[in-house]
């Protein structure tokens, strides 16, 4: 099965690539690892060239505000694809086999849903058939059902989204170069990892598809990737720590 069967996939959620071409994720107010109150406004910033000097204060409280989606436009800076370089695994299989149940139990102790409700919620968000993504240089390789597809992606700016809850998020967008593999690869990929300026990602949520603007509307599916070197228990520890 090709990664993206046609350009018509645009904004259909990619729970599996058979469901079509996009996956998504959005920042949440308290980083309940995505207890999203969404439906964002179209308050997107389309400024893709930034001449200002970004001198960032990296104090813990400052980063916590950013992580929670509270920041000013002038704090946002362009990011290179190398921020997400590495070998990444989907967390969806760990949800399916019960490994993440401890995470949902933990959330239930502190949140407003039962563990079962959290599992259902994250099951929808994490669902994907793309179980591995490898990023090296400008090349992004998607692995699905034993097949792999690689494309070269170039930076296409960022978008600042404002959510109904009042917090905000940033999507960093990359566009497929060339047309040779266009039928098997998404034209656009959008990263969200709660950071807003250059820094190495520790996990990320990815949206992909052929319609750049439509991807910004996706708030239901947000496939999530952690380093492939981590086992299930280590991912559980990471999630509970946040």
C-alpha cells in the first residue's frame, strides 16, 4: 500500500494511511499529553521570514509557559529539519498492547476522565499505520506495513495557531521537493512538539497530507513519536514525567 495513494488525500485524517493523508497533533493547555480543548481560531501567523534576533531566556518557568502554549509571537523562530533528526517509533502499538495503561491510570488520578476514557481518547489521537519515521538530513522515510517511502523535504515556514482554550501552538512545516515520489508521499509534513525555536526534539506529533491549510484544521488525530531506542517502559516513564 503506498504511503499516500493520491493528492486527493489532503485533509483526511491518517489514522492509518489507508484512511488517508494527514495526522495531527496540537499543544494542550497543561500538557496532559494532549487533553486538547480544540477548535482553533484562524489567527494563524503567516510570517515565514523573520529578521529579528531571538535571544531566549531558558529559565524553567519560561519554558513551562511555552510548553503550556503561552508565548509571544516574537519568541517564535524558524527551525531546521535537523531538530527532529533521528529514528522514531510510533507509540500507538504500546497503547494497543496495554503498555500505556499505567499512563492512563496516572492521568485518571489527576484528571477529569476515567482511565478507560483516557485510553479511548488517546487511542484516537495516536492511531496510525506508520510505525516508524527516520529523518536524516533533508530526507524523511515513512515505514508502514513493511514498506518504506523516502522523500526530500524543505522548510516552508511556521504557523501560529490559537486554540479555544486560549493557549497557542506552533506548527513547523516542510514541503516535499520534486514530483517523482509525490504519489507515495505527503506534500506537506507539520511538526508540533511544544517548542517554538530551534532545539532538539525529544518526541513529536506529526500531521501530514497534501493540503497545507487543511492540515492546520486537524485536531483529532495526532500520531506521536518517541526515539526508537526507548522501550515501552521508558516511554511510560517519559509520559508520566510530563
